[in-house]
């Protein structure tokens, strides 16, 4: 690869120190990185209209000849307005440019341009303000539009891009073998990079996008697989299969479901290997993942080693602590809870117990795997609600102790096809069935008109001794979360929920306040918990039997499913009421799916069908490296192809060590943090 494609961005003409800084702000350090600054859209100058047909107050493309430039006018506040008279040959229009003399100067009297800008005025007198323009002599009529930063104009970026691309064409390169390109129907990389910026047609742009999205998904797959390979070094904690988990399983107050049993045996078999376990345990809320985790902790403790269980919040950590100590203490397994809210003295005492091995199972937030916590023999690390821990954290964990075994639990099941990609570095166990005897949650979607009736039902259930969650309506941008939740609660207290004891739970509360409120709710002192989505994460109150969700349209299927999972955790019949006035096809469909099934795997399958995998990559939740192209361009078909291709490449060259794979490997390292794979 030519050296200067990777030299400093200042290497490009017209890029000095100042502009270089702007580029760095966008994460662009070299011409190469500039080329991977993919357009967010295109301006299509092929579709220009005559002035007479311009839609007022909208953006239009016009082809105009400038016939007279007026002298700049200085107005108050140092603002400069530049104007020029122009014509499309039939009608005149005024070009107005605010505060950008430089840009205005580039326009030549007598020159003809394609201009894109907002057209205002009336039938007789029209203006186009601060238009983006290109010379009519230009043959490239589809122009890229980029994410910019203050002081960096689209024209500058385009010029620099042209230079960077020319530089690239001088010494072309390709990351994939020709045979793969042919079989996966991909265009050459040089064509893709040229056409993603300056496509000659929509088709050319599409073909380019497909290749680049494929590359990105491929790199993701390769990186994940390499992480997996890398984590297969020996662990210090190869456990003894003759230690039995049977006493624990037989001591449970219930019989494990088939899936739970299978998961336990998969985990125990992993723990007895000399390579660290890297396993994902997925299953709906209430499917009994915690019991499986407890079995793994039991097995670990009986092997004379320690297990750590991390939850994303202190509320959840406390809940897990209660559950695990209930399960494990009778067998002499000592469980402790280490959280940030403890006094320094208590923390120090706990640390001592962890270091001496007096504590077998340590529950807490991710603080428990920080450097200052020393374990006597940490052999198993379990993380709950996995989607909040990213790939990088997963990798960091591997560094703790002597490569502990790792189990991640997720209550947001995703279809296997997607899981294999997103959790490419993990093996997967799934609990697809709920324990027998669970009463299904009845779900109703209603409009705001029926709100009073819905709350009438809520009051009835409360009168029967049950409790309810109400997820607060959408927050206006102008309001604070606190204001919204307070106002809502006040209105409810004098209206729909008159006479009920209520409390608020929202993100502005401290961890201690939240804990206190949750405790009161769990103890039954509070009948209705008015909350924002902080309640989303695995809180367990068996007596809560009603979930009301206001503005249900603002949640995706998976999130609605998560929220609904807060109820139906006890012996009582539970209900979920979704309130929305949104009648869009998409929303109606979501409500229908929610009312018709409670199976998280099915729901996520539907979610995937409705939104496509791209949407998933677009959200920050998965903790994957940021993808630039795949989030808008990928589909299941492309994803499966990328996966097959990764498999093919790695089976021939597992660590991508061959010279022909060097460029590809470098790209993989660039996408991931080098340390993860290296
Ligand atoms: P998850 O962590 O998957 O959300 P939990 O482990 O918290 O689910 O289980 C939910 C509830 O179901 C708990 O009260 C648990 O004791 C109970 N439970 C778990 N497994 C079974 C089972 N096989 N049969 C009956 N109840 C079960
Ligand atoms: Mg749970």
C-alpha cells in the first residue's frame, strides 16, 4: 500500500494544521481514514428543475447562471450577506449567502452552476439561500454529503476526498482474493471506494455499498472468531468432573426444566476443560437463568474456587445476592454482596474475605472485577444482562485472574442466526421454555380514550392485593425526566389512581434512593410504582401483577417485551396494558405481536424481520465495535454470506498470517481494539 495514503491528513493539499485538527475531531487522521468517511447521503444534481417549478420553502436543485454579483452587505453583529442575481434562462432568482464571503467569492459572474438550497419568496420574486453548488461543467452529478464539523465544509471534504481517492488509485489494493469476490458477487475494493463517494449512478452507489457493508460484517466476524481463538488458551481452573452438582439440583424447591438441565450440563462440561468457558446463556425473563447460574456457582465453590456474579445495577446485584444466598448458603457456600454504597470499613472487610477465600461467591456490579479487588482463586465470572457489557469489557474480563471461565446471561433473546454473529466469540446455551405452571401474561393494547377504564382495572387488581407498575409517558424535550414523572404522578393521584399509595422511580435518583424505593415496593408498602424505563432491568417483585405502559409506540418490540417481563413472576395472573394513540402500520403490528405472544425468541424474530439486522447494529446496546456502513446497508442475506466467507478464510488461515491476508488482518485490527485480537 502506498505510504502516503497512511501519512498524516495534512499531506493532502489545502489541509493545514487547522483543517487537520477538524478532521481529527471526526476521527480522521490519514487520507486512508478519510476515504472511509462514508457519505451520509447524496445530492443528486441530475434532477434539477426550472425556477418556475421550484417548490417554495423546500430544498430544490436548480441550474443557474450568475449574471451579477452584488457587493457584500455588512449588517449588525458583524454578519455579512452576499447576494447575486441569477437566471435559469427564463426566470430570475436571487442567490443569498450568509456570512460566508469566501464561499461566495468562488462563484463567477457568467458561470453556470447546479445549486441545491432552500427556495423562498413568492411567485414573482424568489431566493435560494446558502446553496450548495457545483459547476455545470462537472460531469459527476451525484455529489456526496458528509457528516461535518464546524469549520469543515462539504466542498472542502469533497476536494480532499477527490485527492485521497486519486492517491489511492495510483497504488490500488484489494483485501479479498479474486476468487472470493467472484463467488460472493462483490465488486473490487477500489471501485467500491470510488463509487461510494462519487457514484455515476444509483446502481454504482448500491454496488459499492454492498461491498463495503460486506467487508465490515466480514471484519466483525473475523474479529469475533479471532477473539474466540485467542481466549482458548489454558485456564488455571480446570475443574473436577467427579464433583457432583446433584445435591444442589435435588435440593431445589422445583425441578429444572429440560433446557435448564441441558444448560447446566453444558456449563459444567465447559468448566471441566482446560480452556476457559466463553458461553452465553440466553432465555426470557423468568426462564430460570439464575438457578442455572447458581448451579454453576455451586459447582465452582465445591471445586474450591470462587465465582463472581456481576449485575448492571446495584438493585439487581442485591436481588441476585438474595436469590443466590437463598439457594447456596444451605450447602455451606458463602455468598457476599460487594457494592459501592457500602461503608469503607465494610468494603475493606469484604475484600479481606474475598482475598482469603472465605467468600465463595461474590455478587456486585462490575466494580467487583476491578483491579483493587483481589481474589484467592477466581475461576468463574458471570455477567447478567449481557447487552450492557460490550465486546471490550468481555475481553477485559479475560485478563482477570488466570483466564477465568465466563458465562454471560442475556434476557433479551435474539434469533440464533443473529446471535451467531453478534456473539461470534461465544458458545450459546438457550432456555426456550418457561417453567411449567406459569400463567401467561394477558396483554391488551388500548388507545388513550380507554385510559380511565384501563386504570379502573388496575384499581380492581390493587383492591385484590396486587401491585402495579406504570411506565410514565414520553418526556417532552423541554421537560426534565423528573418533572414529567412528578406531574404524571400528581395527576394520577388526584385522578385515575386516587387513593392508591404511589412512589416514583426514575433515573435522577441515587442508587441508594432507588434501592430504598424498590425495597418498599417489594415489601408491599407501595401499591403503584410510577417509573421511567429504569425499571426495565430484571427487577423481581412476584406480587406485581399489572404493567401499564404509556406511549407504548416509543418502544421497540424487544423493549416492550422486557418491560412486560417485570410482571408475571409470581403465582398471580398478570396483565400488561399498552396505551398508545399511534396508528401507524408499524406500531399497530408491534402491538398485535405483543398481544399474541409471550415468547421472547419469537418476538425477537419478528423484531428482526420488521427492522432488519441493520437496526440492531445501529443501536449502541450490543457493545460491538461501531460499524459505519453495515448499519444502513446490511440484510440477513449479506450477513450470512459474510459469515460463510469468514469461516472459509479462517479455515484456510486461522490467524490470518498469510501475506495475502495481511491487509485484511490490519483492517480487522483497526475495527477492533488491537489488544482484543492481537
Ligand atoms: P431469570 O433470571 O431467567 O429471569 P429466574 O432465575 O429469576 O429467571 O427465575 C424466575 C423464577 O422462577 C424464580 O422465582 C425461580 O425461583 C423460579 N424458577 C426457576 N426455575 C424454575 C423451575 N424449573 N421450575 C419452577 N420455578 C422455577
Ligand atoms: Mg434474571
